């Protein structure tokens, strides 16, 4: 099983060894696209895909994602980075340069509901979510056997209001040790402290089991049942210090009807939760998302 | 144009002259379905479609919609009604018997945004919404020419907080005069008083331009934009005295993205508003909805 | 892992020990519903859910699914079956009586693409697909380790045009030995002979990776790419002797665009294939499907 | 009514007076984006939106749509066009430059089914389809009164296999006279000759009432009913000389079930046909579509 995944990932890395991506945020002004595309031409890179968005063409914010193929990229990484800095400085850009064959490393946090974890591992096994998943952390032990059957280390860290600081310290140490790039809260039912959130700023992806901003907080399916809604939803968002208020990445819904009791809403909800979370994780993993204030630009 | 609609409706009435429907609400207990189906057999009626729902098979509420074909129905209406009363009394039912060829009469209320009105008239012209629409009332005159081009009387009744009571009195008089069965608020931007609501209890259908309970109240698209949602929605519900809190009939959504400004959300919203409202109106018109507390059973 | 599933299933069986279902097909004539509902009342059974459909109220085919709760059902199974026979004979019904706590037993057939198998096992683990899965058969060995990690026996039976008869004989023997009720072809890339099909008539569920009847046969994604479609689809159907022509159970689609190459269509297709197949399997498992000619009635 | 539309369009033209769009097709090679973005910078134009696609970054076809805001555009049109020619020649581009405030002129062809025509006029009235519609042509007179109520000239040209050449000559003369840019076949049930098609090459948009390539040809709903599909669809495509085989622009579907007879499929189909056609028409009208072989790139 693990061998298959490793084999698929090795093939992916070989196929993308010349592939890079740049994400840019800056004030909009004429000449940005020209400067970036000239830079790429000068480095013999061919643009594969390019998206841009401006909040307001006259003096707004400018966002760009550009994917390129650059022959011999592996030997030119440092040079590319150095040369782009000049442009970035000129336009006062916030920017990131990604090399596609350097897979991101994700840690999954989970509690007792395992459907989102299972979906992530299903897509990972399929080779449709191409990231490294070197660590699963849980405040319960339910997922242990399942996670370990994939050869992934599982760490049980009991967590509650009382021991939050201590548990998080242990978690952060593990994330550091395993060199984790981003954290997926796959129905992890604990609140994170500002300290934890700031350590992984814009790199913690949560799934909330409602169509936000409806049903912020606890027990959204019970409240959806009470209200008699005809659609239930799920929302994936970056975690901030305001509960369920972080930048929304993706949402989706599923039709329900009067026959559906709370248990049925949960059952239908599991289907939509897992598909929404996995889409958000894939987009983050493919460098498609730029956070802007409390919103996301998803290219 | 009008001749065509009249012709289609006459054909529909002829085709459904033996068609009836019963809607039932009562306490669940064994024997209800048997009693109702025996009643129909005794009257030589064949069941065409039948749906039932019980909130809890052990001592909950029971709901049923049954559609039947009864030869010679036009001459047996009174007798059917009389005979069913015995069963209804026995099971302490709330019930309604409808004769499908007796078309319902709907009045449409509209303000300045005309897309929902247009959709209703489009489906009405198509012959896909088979009801009589003898009256449109508006607090503005924008729709006058359009409505009258269909041969439908248009009455302009200016309405505001200040003259609400007086305007409603005039409206209620017209609804009475035109023998109206139900009212459709097709983006009618005025609040109705409890007096008006109780006069047409469970017969006023509104469209709210958000995915309730998100964005209750004014300017939902502006607030959806602020929050950065990835889906916008619309909700059709029966009007009660709690603003945007009435029993939900139908909801739907449309995908949007970071490029969509408030104006784009409104533009996309118009598409989903009109399809949601017209579905709710059709279901009401086909006696598919039973209100139960603050929820709807939609058969 | 397995213990959890067993525990969930035991709880389910306990909760449904008084629950039964009847599926009926017969010529439509007055009195069927009355007779069936009287039968249930006479046996102190309460109707939980009931659906019916008639192809033509005047002399068409009549279909019914009725779910009921009958106190002490476990001790009254034989009697119920005996007593219903009288009604069935009277109306010349084809019928089946199911006891919900007697879980169906499914065998999964798979080849090298494992996403559909994974989805089925994911929903099974969740407790959302409540069936026994005592056997997986494959013409390749790729799934062996994965299947066995769930404690499910995996049998590798090489199959090709050449050894089809012999391989099927071995398969049929296993299906018999494991007392299998229905077979799920979860991307099993072999054609079945009429002998095999007739042995499990209307109990073999396949997933075809296109929106049938578009792209019948091999390589549907390649052909979808060639045609430049904007939606790809998947279709789950009962297997008959006409390739991809059996009664359709469920279909769904996913939006694609000009950027999507054949590989992207396949990747998107995997998502829709697995959700369509699992819905079809659940409906079959819940006795919701009646086959009528080359179509399905799905209640 | 007409005054309102004119007012909305005047406002739109004023708002977009500096807005231009370029559509490009050429062989992919490094430097294209750089050249185009430099050209725009040199003319003080700011890029508002830009999309590109390459069939294969190594030697494939390159497609681009770029929308820009250029101060004083009205006085610089000729100069812009002249200066861009140099770049176009250098890269051997096929290209078009559009000035957004110059509204396109569409003619609608219709037969007896009016729902698509009604949807187009509904969106046009809303101000959500911003084009001029100076002409409706029909082989029947059913739509006459409706079309003229919008102040749009309606021309009845009887058409059949027998008089096709003659009817088309009259149609082409009218299209020329009214200076028509593109033709919408809104359920126009006549086949066009190669002569007509080549006169409006890639500017004739049809709606087919099935999910192509399923049910090519006549009576798709009857055949969908026969096959027992669970989804019906509609497809909008450019007209070529191969019936229902032209480049697909947009498709969508709607769920149906076993209860739906052919008439119900048609009724549901009308909803999806009109939404699919209007999306295709809007995209064409906004210069979002590039035809490439028998496919479309939709930006």
C-alpha cells in the first residue's frame, strides 16, 4: 500500500521537476504582468497557467498566481529566487515561489468522527492528493489502528479545556519535529489558542459542519433541524482566533427534506463535509489560495 | 397571448375533471391509511399518488397527501366531502379536499425588481404554472406596462411605513374582490402587519434573497460579499409575523467566487431567486405543502 | 476497526428488530393499497414509510414499497409471510418481504482502479452502508493488502477472455459458499457471461464511467475529451447481457472545462463514480429499487 | 418597458466606454504574454482580467482573452488596432479586438416553443443580457404578439424542406439589413443549409434538448424516457454542417425519476434548456469563447 503511494509520488516529482509557481499580492498598478512575464521569458520559462484578480483596477489590490515550466529548474532555484526579488521589491510585492516537486507536508488532527480523515487518506492513496502526510494527531485513540494501517505515525494527545496549553505545546513540538507545512483539522473538536493559531498562521484548514455564516458554533445539525432548512452545508475555512469566522475557502450543500431527522442530517452532512474539506486541502496544497483580509482569492 | 393561456388552461381543466387531492394532518395511530384507502375504493376512486410522513411512528404527527382519479367527480363533490367528514372526525384530522380542475387564484405583489414577477409570468405563459393570476399589486408603477401586456389588471398602491394600515386595507379589499386564494411576494419590499398576515395565514409566499438563516434582514448580498461566502442562496418561505423566520418551503444556491462584486452577487442571485420562488409557488399550487409548526412537509 | 463495525451493526440490528419492508409489483386495480394497509393493521403493524407508483392509473403496472414497524416481529415472521400470500395471490403480485435486521451480504469485485472499493469500505466503516461485506474478488492482486486490513477475505482470481468460464465457475462457487445476496462491480473490468448474469439476476450492480447512453463501451473519458463535453458523468446500473444497457439506477455529473485533459477527466470522474456507485448500492441494500423492464423504480 | 432597457444600456455604454477586449489564438511560444502586456502598458491600459490556455506548453496552441481599461479609448481605437497588428503579425496570431461599449446585435430564430425566447427577453429586460436584439424571425406566427410587445420587429418566414433555399435567402437579407452579429436558434426547428451556416460561421448558437452526445437527432425526450435515464440535459453549441455535432459551449442537467413521463421530461427540460442557452449567449456576447477545432475554450 505505502509502496504504491511512494511510487506514484516519485513519478509525480519526476514529472514536475521543472515546474514552479509564483503567488503575488501587491497594490495594483500598470506594468506588473509585463514585468513578471518578461522575467519568466528571460529565464526561458514558459507560462503554463496564469490567473490574476484586482479588487479595483484603479488603485486596488492585485493578486496573481502563475505556473511555469522552466528547463533545468532544479539547478536554477536559487538564481530564480534572487532575480525575482528585484521585481518584488520594485512593486512592493508579498510573494511566494513554490517548486512543485517539493511536496508539502501535512499533519491531520482528528477526534472521534473519522469520515474526513478517511476521505483525505482515500484521495491520498488514489494519488489525487499529492502531499506528504507524515503525522496524525488525535485527542482520542479511535483512529489509531486505521492510521497506522497506512504506515503513518499516530500520536494520541488527550486535550481538553483544562490541559489545552500543555497539549498544544506537545503538538507544536511534533509539528516542528516532523517539519509540517500545514495542518488539517478533520473534525478536530477542540478550540486552538491564539498561540497555536499564530504559529501556523493561514496554514490551518478547518471544516465546519454548516453553511457559514448560518449556524456558527456548536451543534449545527440540531439547529438546522429545528429551523427546517431544505439544504444543509459545510464550510472549509482557515482558522483564526474568531471561532468559525476565518476566511472561507470552499462551501457546498446537500438537499434534505422533512423526513430527515438530526441523524439523517449528520449522515448526509458527512458526505458534503468530506468533499468540501478535501477540495480545500487540494487547493491549498496546489498554491491556489491567497488570503486577503478575511476573504480568500481561490485561483 | 391571453387566448393561448386560456386555451391551455381549459384543456388542463378538462383533463383533470375527475382528479382530486386530500391533505391530512392528525395524530399518528394504526389504521389511518387503511381507512382512507377504503374510503377511496368505496367511491370507485383510484389512487394516483400517495405520500405520507410521520414525525414519530409511536405517537407522533401523521401527514398525508393523496391524489386520486374518481369517475364522475364533478357530480360527486358534495357527497365525497360529506362522506370523508366521518373518517376525519373519527381520526380528529385537520384536512382539505381539493378538486384539481378548480384552479387556484394567485395575486402577485411586486416592487421595483421585476425578475421574479417575470419568471412567474413566463412559467404561467408556458402552461407550466397552471393557476389563475387575476391581479398584480405594486407599491411602484414600474411593472404596470409589462403586467398589462398580459391582460392582467395592475393596481398601484403606494406603501410605506407611514400609510401601511391604509394601504393594506385597500389591498385586502382587492384580494377579497378578486377572490384570491394565495399571495406571492415577488420581491415586494414592504413588511406586512399581523392583521394582513392572519387574513392570509399560510397563504403568503415570500422570496428572501439569502440562504436563511444566514443573512436575515436587509441587504443580504452586501453582507454575503463582506463575509466572503463561496455560495449565495435564496429561500422561499411562508410569511409569519417574525421577519424571515416563517416555515421554509424551498432553498437553493449558486456558486460565486472572489471576482464577484456585490452587483455580480445580485445578478447571480436573480437567477436563483426566481427559480426558487417559482418552485415554491408550483408546490403550493399543487397542494404539496403542509405546514407543521415552523416547518413544512413538502410531498 | 472491525470491532467498531460489528458493534455499530449489532446496534442497528437491535434498533430494527421489528422493522419490515414489502416490495410489490402487480397490475394496477382499485383496492390494492386498502388491502395491504388493512393487512398491516390486522397484524398491529404501523406504516413508517410508503411509496407507490403506477405507470398508468387505468390499467398500468402498480409498484409499491412499504416499510412498517411490527411489535414482536422476530416471532411472527413466518406467520406474516403466510398471511400476506393470500393477498398476493388475490392481486397476482410479484412481491418480496424483507426483515430489516437481516443484513444483506455483498461481494465486491474489483480490478486495478481501487477508488470505488475504497469509497464502499469508507461508508461501511462509517456505519452509513449497513451490510455485511464478507468477500472481495479481484482479477488482480493490487487491492489485497488494503482489503485484508479490514479483516475481509480477498480472493485473487485471474480472469481474461480466455479463462472466463473457469474463472466464473470459481467465483460462483465462492459467492455460494459465502452466501452472497448481491454483487458490486466496483470498476471490475471484465465482461460477465450470460450464465453468471442469470445466476445473480438483478443483483449485480455496475458503475460505468460515463453519462449513459453517451459513451457506451470502452474508454469513455478519451471520447468525452475528443467531443469536448462540458460535463462528465457516471452511471450505476444493473448488469444484463447487453453491455452498458441494463436498467439505470443512478447517474450524476461533474463540471469540467477546456483545461481538463483526459487525465483530469479521469481524476474528476473518480469522484463522481464513487459517489454514484455508493448511492446505488445503498438504495439496493435498503430495498428501494424495483426493476421494471429495462428501467428502475427507485422509491 | 423599452425606455427602461434603453436607459440601462446607455448607462452600461457610458460605464464601459474605456473598456476593451482582445481574443488571441496562435502557436504557443515564449514571450507572448510579455509582448501583449507590454503593448497594453505602452498604451496606458490596465489589465482588468486575463485568461490563457495552452493545449500543450511545448508546441501547442495558445489561447488568450484579455480585458483592459484604457483611458480615452474612444479616440484611440484606430491607433490601438493599428499598433496591435505588429504584435499579431510577429506571433502569427488570429485575433479580435472588441470595444465593450459597442453592443453586439443578435437576431433570435424561434418556432412554436417559446420558453427559450422568453428567457432571453427576460434577461434582456433585466439588464443582465446587454446586447441589442433588433430582430426575431420565426417559421410560425405564435411569437408575434409577444415579441412585438417588446417593440422588437417580428418577421414570419414560413420554412420547410421544400422552400429552404428561398426562406434562407430572405433571412440572410434581413440579417444583413439589420446588421446582425450573431444568431440565436431558440428552439428553431429547421435545419440550416451549409450556405447559411458559412455566412454566420461560429456565430450561430443552438440549443439541443439533450445531454449531447446522448440522443443526437429528433425526439430526445422520448428516447430519454425509453432508456430510463435519471438525469435529462441540454446542450448549447455552435452550429456546423453536422447535425448536433458542433462545438459545445455549455451543458447542464436536471434530475428526473421514474414518475416522470415524456411530458414531465419536456417540462423539466424547458427549465434547463433556457438556462443553458442564456448562459451560452451571454458568454458569446462577452467574447468569452474561442472555437478550436470542434471544441470551445470558454474563458
